[in-house]
């Protein structure tokens, strides 16, 4: 089974930055389209960003566009989510997930999920 592990979460003040990492053991993330999701207390899970395999095309939720950047470093077998200008409303549990599709669009299910990492934005 593909196992994903997130890291980099923590407590940060409004306006601060964090970089989340998504890595996998014994699997090559370059072969997968990777998405970042988040779920806040009392809210449904929402998609934050996605980076496609092969093409490297990216997508962002309207709420984070211009502040967050998704990228991948295939030499390190890692996908990153750089989060800048953080707001209290960004507070959530963040997950990375993988699916076997070439693009970030469409309805292909994300079949593999990490355990998540907590991001808290508060003064």
C-alpha cells in the first residue's frame, strides 16, 4: 500500500508562514497526482491545492490562491505546500493524498491519504 506522511504543521501567528511536506516510503510520488486537503473543526473537508503528475500543472482553492504554493521535488520524493500570509481561517488539519490520474481535474478518487498535520494560526 502507498503510505503518505505529512510534516511541518504547528502554531504560527497571523501573517506568518509554514511549509508542509508530504513524503512516501517505497513509492515514487512523481507517478501520482497529489492533492492537499484540510478540515477545520465543525466544517467539511475541502480541497486546498493539487499538483498533477507528468505535466506538473497546479490548482488552488480561491481562498488560498496567491498565498499558498504547491511544488514537488522528485529528487527528494516530496511534495510541498508553502503557506504564506496565514490567516486564522486557515486553521485546520491538513492532509495530502494521491490519485492515479494525469490531471487535477475530473472525478478520480484520491485513494491514498496521509495521517495529517495540524496547522493553527492564532495570536
